[in-house]
């Protein structure tokens, strides 16, 4: 048959098969699925969970090519009144989570509701 990245992600999330483990002293640390196109002109796309338990994680796409520009969604936000740069330092706090992390957390909350 035709195996897709989605098929592999489903396999890595399968607890019944024993591939995805979250108990008994051992835990799946993270998972990765790569799409390697046959056309050398197309970039490879790598999907990482970067979090434990793939059954509850979102696979996030990454492309590694020369000259790629970081997208704003993965940069920590900057602040005009940054507590790290004020004297005395850290008298207040700010939310430094980047957009991709926030969306991952929102997706995780939805996945938890579906359990």
C-alpha cells in the first residue's frame, strides 16, 4: 500500500502495539517522521514531536535548507519593557512562549478533551 507521513504518525502513536510507551519505567522520549522526496529539487520535511508520549503530541514540521529564514511563529516574543533588561531585573514577568508552542499546547488540550 501507500504509506504516508500521517500513517507513520499513527503508528508511532499506537499504545496497543507497544510502540508508544508511557509506563513501566520506560517512556517514548519523542518521535520523528521524515518525508524524503525523490525529486532532489524538493526539500525534505521532518516532523518532530519534541515532547514525550507521541499519542498526546503534535508532530511539528521542520525543513532544513540553506538560507532559510526563521519564521516569526518560532521566535520568542520581544518586549519594549523587558523585565530582563530593566534595573532591578525580573521585577515582573512576561509570557515568552512563541506561537508554535502556544498552538501545540492548545492542540494538546483538545487531544486531552477527546480522551
